[in-house]
C-alpha cells in the first residue's frame, strides 16, 4: 500500500525456506532485495498526523551467545525469520521446560529497510520494546531505551530514494536483574518489539502531549485544552495553534493565543471553551468528539476524546454528577502464542470479554497500549490504571535516589501517553502497599506524585492499592494525598479456603466493614479478588470451576451490600503467563493436593485460549443488578 510517498523495502534473500511453524527463514546477501509495501495506517488513531506503522516484514534472529554486535548484526548482516511487528520472540511456550528457558530471556535482533521519497527529517517511534532496546540506522547508533510499555522515539535524517537499514536489538535477559534495577513484573518475561513502530515526516512545527479536562456547569461543559507546541525551524517565529471539537453536526472552535518561539524552543498553550448541552461520555453512552489541533500547514494532531467529569464527594465517586460504582475484571495484555504483542483481533476479543460479563471497568498493572485504550474508550469501559513500578505484594524496590527518580519518570511517561483517554479515571501509584508503606522512600514517592498529579491532571483520581492481609490499623501519611484506596482481598482463597461457606461469608463482610472504617472519606474499591480454577480439581473444591464461581459471587454480593464500596474488580479477566516457577503461591500450603498449572495464573474467568470458564456466566449474573454502574448521587 502506498501512502504519502513512503515505502518500506523488506530485506530479502538468496535462499528462503518455509519452516513448519509457518515462519520464513531468510539467509544470504543484503544486496538481493524484494520490495513489499508495508508502511500501513497505524493501529492507533490518535496522535500526530502522517504516522505510518512499520509493520514489516522484519527479519528477526535470536542471539543466545550475545555475539551479534561483534558479528556485524548492527549493520544488518544476519539471517533470520520473517516476522511482522509487534512481535514477541519467546511467546510460543510459557509452561514446562520450554517455558523455563523462554522466561530466562535472551536477545532478539530485528531488521528492516526504509526508503523515503524525499530527503528530510522523520520521527521513528517505538511504542514499546522489552527490555533494553538498542537501535541503529545504517550501522550508526541512534540510541537505547530501557523498559517496556514506555514509548520512545528518534529523529532521523533520511536521504531520498536511498534504502536505509534499520536494526533493533531487544535484550530481555535476566528477569532477576531487571527486578533489582526497578523493573519487576508479575507476568511473563516477554521479549521483543511488543508494540507498534511508526514513522512520520516532521513538520516545521510539532504538537505534543495535548490535554483536555471537562468541568460541568448545569447543562453545559467547560472544557480546558492545552498542547505543547515546538518550533523546529531554524529561525525564531510566531506560531498560532487552532483546533476544533466535533460531534455530529456540532463543531466548536478552539482558539489558542499565538506564541513566539526561538529555534528548537517549545511552550504549552491553553484555551477554554463552553460546550452547550454536550454529548457526554459514560458507560452505556460513550460519546466521542473528533479532536483536531494544528499549526496551519504544519504540525497536526488528530484524536477522539470524550467529555466527562470525574470527581468525588467524600467517599462517593461521581461521573457526570451521578454516583458511579465500578464493576469488572482486571486484564493483562497477553495472548496465547503472542504474549503482549497483541493483534487488533486480540484487543477486540478482550473488550468483548469485558462486555460479555457486564463490566463497566477494568484495571491494569502496567500502561495499556493506545489502540487498546481507544477500544475501551469506544466501549465505555473505565480504566483503573496502574502507573510507576510494580512490586511483589508488600515490597518496594525503588528505594534509592536513582530508582526513585526512575519510578517518578515512569509515572509521568504513562500519564503523558494516556491522559486524553476518557476511559482512564484513576492513576494507581502502588500495587499492594503493606500497612503504611515499606519505608520513607515509598511514602515520599506516593506523596510527591499524588501532589504533582493533582496539579497537572486534576480531572482524575489518584489511588493506591493496599495489600489485604496486611492493612494498616490507622491510615498513615502515605494515604494522606490520595483520593482513593483499593483493597486486594483473597478471603476464601489464600485466606481460609477450606473454611465453611458461612465462615467465609462472615469474614468477607467483617473485612469489608473494617476497610471502610480505616479509610473514611476516601473513594474505596476492592481492586483484586478471585481464585484459581482449572479442570484438574474437583468442581466444588478449591481450584475447581464451581468453587471459583461461588467465591466470586460471594465477594460481589458482599461489596454490593456495602454502600461505601465504589467498585469491585475481579482478578483476572483471562489467565496469563507468569514465571514458570509460580505454583499458585501460598495456596499449595493451604490446600494440600490442589493442582495448580505451573507457569500460568489461572484466576481468569476466561482461560488462556479465550474460552469462558463457568465463572464468566456467574460474574455476569452477579454484576447484572449494577447495570451501567450509574445512579443518583
């Protein structure tokens, strides 16, 4: 496909052999090439105009001995398999001996060839590479980046009609080292270019990081918009941003003040408009406006946004002035055989699963991809978004100055990436805090970032998750600046799974009431609850499908009965890959003889292959009385 004159030339070979698995092995000289039109419209709609996805084919090769750089791989001199990007190099098997080897990680090299029709500047953007990405163009080092789910980009100077060889090295070895360096993850160590890569021509001015906030006033909406404008020209000049919000036949002009910028300088400009009788975004009615910003003839940003107001009144969560109760299931970006390199069909299936159980909300421990968030925007599904580092329950590894700085920068990067999405309603800074925090560095991180987010993004909640078995008796300073607190509650699973149903029911009710007493005046949700289930266990015993269904129904009924609880999110929507030595955690000691699928977290209400478990129907019925979650305040 041709688009805006850009062309991808895929590196080919003298010898091509088709593997049994369906991939293509490419070997031979760099001088022999076949041309393939593979710069396609990006998966994500929102962003700077002119972007194209560099989907491939790419040539991918593993480097188990770390000899690639010495062998000239950086210049593109290596054979391999033809793949499309996004791609995970070690997702074929996550369990058993093969899963152990895959989880330990490795090095994957990727190459493709870009040809530009005109000499000029381009932005090459990677939405995510795990874990350490090193990038070369024509054998020249562009730079490196560490950390998945965090976008990064390079400015390139491409010569007209000259094939340019692009090479990426993804190093995802040593998960234990990643953890010590502040990159712990509670899911499988998937390595590769796991989100899309895009290329766009750079204009003399660029628009970056737009923001939008809605405050309702009677039947109208006051909408504040800002954007960072950058002057890329060689001379100082005045730039004037303009824009529109459109919905149906309604069009609202956005007029920004002109700003004079020196070469290379940037400045944020802001404007406010009143939208009369807006079409508001909410679960059940996810109205979206076409959002367009431009410096005429130069930088342009297109997106779809929702006008909605999130606020709280004490412990009551309000959306567009109505009481909101969240109900749904958490998700991981993980598809069988593809890992976190999701296809559009994978994303559609995840959203369909949420809709199938009647969810109005989901939760994620890591920043979600833009095309998945756009689907959640369109579906009217709210997102309780984890930002910053992820640790094991009760742990805090970002306890040095350098790691604390990294943790803060990770929060900022995710917020910049996601803040236009109406579905995102909360930034969750820490997962499963023990008591009043691990140490002073964790407390400082939370308080610093909560205050910063309230200044820079006042239209969302700031939240923490507290580790259910170890809540504080009295809420300490770590909770002082947050709006909301989530509770992970595994009563009936990690806690007393063999107790009678009556005992579990009573313990759930008591723990929930205790939670509300500990955090008066905060928005409260139960952000994690559930149980493993697989067919190897007796149906009604812990680990069986019937037990999982009953326990989820019991949790949901308890939380629905306590008015101070504003949300309940099942863990998890689907089974997902974890460390191959994960065998269910402490449940093995609580329930001797239980069968746990090593290497998979099977708390999903859908199996790893997407098939619904009986719990999916049970959860749908339990959520049904909540409807879209909105009611009179």
